[in-house]
């Protein structure tokens, strides 16, 4: 089994990374798995230019020559795709959105790249996360992937103080158990 983890946070070791690490730990418990991490903030990924080359060319390849091709090269063979991102202004980070927009090149062949994959959306937030979940739910019917959502509020609603998820073992356990479950599929 192969999982790719797309880390959308510009801060390493933050909440979404910590939850993703718990998921990966559980996923690895089940045996022979491969994990490929992509820290999007450290990659040179240009925004989609809307040129439509991926739609019109025979091989549906994106013509932008950048680090996104590293992700393309392993996406087809991934059984699980983890989208780990904090919410900024109620939506995924710009780093995650740029990578997601560039998935347009893979959208031209859903059977090859999307159908049957397990998606795990790890979303950390203070106030809102529903817009990102809504995006995945809207495209799920067309691409026919299985969606798992771990949405974790990282603010105490009474004190309005932020906390790191490492102080909430029950949140990490939920991610760990999902990793075990998907690692054994």
C-alpha cells in the first residue's frame, strides 16, 4: 500500500502535521506500506495558468515544469491521499490550493488517477472548516474516491485560547485509528 501526504501548512510541526503523523503511525502498523511526504511550502509549485494544455493534449500533461511533477509521478499508484492543512480564513492554505488547482491535469483521466482512492482530509481550524469539506464532497461523485474527514478545532471555545493537538491525546488517537483502518484495507 502507498500513501502520499500533502502537507499544506507553512509551519512544520503544527497541528495538521501532528495529526498527519498520528495517522501515518497507525497506517504503518498494518505492515508493508510506503509513505511519501510532500511539504508543499518547500516545493516550487506555480499556480495553474488556465492554458488548458492538460485538457487538449493527448497525454493530458501539465506544461508547467516545476515540482508538481513529483506529485504527479506517484499519485496514480497511491492508495491513500492525505490532504493535511490548517484552515486560513475558513479555507485550505494557499499552498494546498495551488497544488489542488494543479490536479486539473489528473482530472482528465479519473479512472486512472482518482477512482477508488481513499482520501483523508485532515483539517485544523479555529472557527470554520466546512468550505473545504464541501469542496471534497462536491467532487467526490465525479471522481468516485472515498472521503474521510478529520476536522479538529484547535481553539478552546470557552477561553478562546489556541492549543496544540499534542495536548489532546483523544484527537491523535482518532487519527491513529483511522490510519490502522485504512492501512489494512
